[in-house]
C-alpha cells in the first residue's frame, strides 16, 4: 500500500478537523448556553428590577428591559433569559399593530392578552423572528416563549396537537438560529416529543396539580427545569422538587421581585 507523504497526511487531518461536526443542527450549538438541573433562578416580570438576588439565572421581560440591564446582570455573573409571549397577542406591546386581526383569537384569561392562530406560520414566523432578533441584539442568553400550549385551550381556533408541535419546534429553531437557548413553557403532554428540541423547561404549578414527574425527561437529559408555585407553601412542594432536581421557587402571581426559594 502506498504511504501518503507525512506532510499531506497532516494537512488532510487539519482540514477534516476544520470541516467536520458531530452536530446535525445548523447554527452555533456549541456556543449556546445550556442550563443544568438544580440551578437557582429569579423570575421577575413586574416592578423595579432587583439585580442583587444572588442567583446565577435571571428571567426578565424582553421588551421592558434595555441591553444595558442585560449587560449589568452579566457583569454580576448572571445568565439572562428573555421572556416573550409567542402564543398570545398582547395589546400593549410595541409591535401589537403588526398582528392582523385574523390571527387574534379569544382571551387567555389575562387582561389585554388573546390567543394566536399558530397555524398561520406565514404571518407569525416573521413577527416572532423579529422578537427573537430583539432578544439576541440585547444580549440575552436564552428565551422563555410563553403560551406554548394553545391547542389545549379554548383559543377560537381549531388547533391540534400537531399544530402545536410544529409551532413550538419553529420557535425553538428560530431561537437556536440566533444562538439563544430556548425553554419549553408548560405544555407537559408534549414533553416526550419536544425534550430534544428545547434546552430547558419553565413550569408553573406542577406541584399543585401533581404533574412534576412529567418534567423528568428534561432532568434525565441534563436540562434544567425552572419551576414556580404560587398557592403552596415551600414545605409542601420543595421536598419533591429537590428530589427531582428542579429549580423551584415560590412567587406571587404578579411576579415582582419577591421570591422564596426551596
């Protein structure tokens, strides 16, 4: 067998190392933040932001805070998640007028919010891409897309589980293309199908509804579950949360600065 000259062989190896990848997914996957089980967090969506809570992860509203706030939290050693509503229209957002009436459905129980017709990806994809551009440009590390379970609610549209899976995967792809980690918000029934598409989970009240075990696929995959309760006292949910290695806190519904961790 002919031997490849030593110099040529070395060059081949260098070129192979530069072009090969073990990741099938396009984009900067290796550079994306991956929150791990048990990381403490703060979730604040209202009131004056308190940047001094001694936790490694903050989840704050993407529209309400400028890049300077994100930079300040980074200087304090925090990773920062950008809260967005991707499944519901909010009448106070600066881009609210860009949503045609045809994609706006019934109210979702919160004042000024109405479900979106997630089947209309032709309309929603560019709008959500622009919002994710905002999160990226402000320097956020990740995004929490909210209202990701419209198919299980009365939205005014004939949404199915298949529509929801398609839309949720679209949001995950758009986030990943921008180098952002992305969390699956609630949508417990679709976790088995979506755990590989998302980098972490955000959950409200799984302990109150005896549903926390459904989030185990994220923990088993080495991905954080950021969990909040509102109605239970910490002794009622923290033992199970700690056993499951969830990142659990008690909050008030307005999601101000106050928090009580496990």
